């Protein structure tokens, strides 16, 4: 059974070169001084950075750190308000019994430091369900995603900005503009999908706390259930907001509403490709938009 808490290191890992990001209080100096001081305040004195997991300059950064033989995730932000908001998400989920460490669960919250605008959680040693899909275990991956969505469909988890269809259409329009600026023909097709979605808005559905970026890479197989990480995009909406990202559900969701949010998610992924433009992006984006055309037809 996969281990669900901090990874144990058998050998020392080399610390990556310090980042400097003036917008992030913990990385402003480029020497990790503010980061080290904040971690010490949280009881992690002497912790060292072992990997930069993700960095969005000027906005946020995610690090893996080791304290002794344990590993944790540190999420750094430009604004302490984001840290407090994510802390509130963990507290709300804990109150609903979804932070126990046994799946379905979110990672254990170790602590927050508003001066350095950072949040520390445990780091799963288990694998995300992307690994299950790559191994051909798609059914198990789908069951884990479905298990989380069922568990999180708890009345009273009211937190986050609204993401009903009218709010979603505003965001989808930004995706369309991103695609259009990169490739006009694809933008025209994406715009046609947006128009179909705007003309066929589903009923709002019951609104609760949703993950907002419920991807395969954010769901981990803990052996006894799913562990769900990275709540940066949390929002308030129907279950189809997350199910539309994963499309792993059955009787829990409304089929028409699921198709609507599924089309929205496909345009979101296409806009990511249009913004970053990796090699071969246009072919992949065209496939995504083609799927959105079919789903929204």
C-alpha cells in the first residue's frame, strides 16, 4: 500500500540554486533567508529546499522541502490573503472529515506564515492517478476521482467565488481570446463553441466548495482512497465544475450540465496550449476544440 505522508529520504539530495522573485516575500532576497526564518517559526528549523516543483514568476511558487528525513510542500504567494484563503479551505474540509489522512482526504496542513505569505502541507509519497492511467488502470483512476467528488458533495461547504454558468462564460471568453491571439482559425472555432454554450446555459445546480482544477495530476492514490492536492483555484459551484475536468462520474451528475462544463474545460486546456505554445501545440489545441465542438453540439 502506498505511503501517504512525508517521503523518507535515504540519501541527501542537492539543494537547487535559490530563486529570486521580488513579488514573493519568501523569495525576495534570492537567498532563502525569509523562507528559512518562516519555516523555523513553524517548527521546521533547518529545513532545506530539495526541489522547485512549480514557479509562476510574480504570482506563486511551490517547493519541496526536507526537514530531517521528512518531506513537505511549501506554497509561496505574493499575497498573504491567498495563504489565509487556502488555510480556510483546509479548515473547512477538515471540519467535514476530509483531512484525516485517510482517503478521501486533503494533505495535512502543517502551518501558515502570513509574514512570508506561505503555507506548508505534508507531501504524499504516493503517485498521482496519472500513473494509473499510464499503466492502463483507468477504471481505478476514475473510481478514485468519483470517490472524492462524492465525499466532497457535502452540504454547507460554502467557500470560494461563484462559478455558475454566467461566471464560467466570462472565464471561457478569456480562453477564447487567448486561443484567437495565437491562431485565428482555432479562435474562431473556439468562439463558436462559446456561443453555443452561451445559448444553452444549464440550470445552476447545487453549489458547494469545488477544487476548480480537478486534474489527474492533483489526485493521488493513497491505497485506501484519494488524496487531493493544490486547491489554489478553489471556487463555489455545482459538482460538474470538477466532474467536467475529469469526466469520471456517473449518476452523481446531471448529464447536460456535465457536457456544458466539459466543453468549458476543453477550451481551458486549449487556451493553456495557446498561451505556452509548445511544439505541436496547434494540433493538440485543434483536437481539444474539436472535442468541445462535439460535446457542445
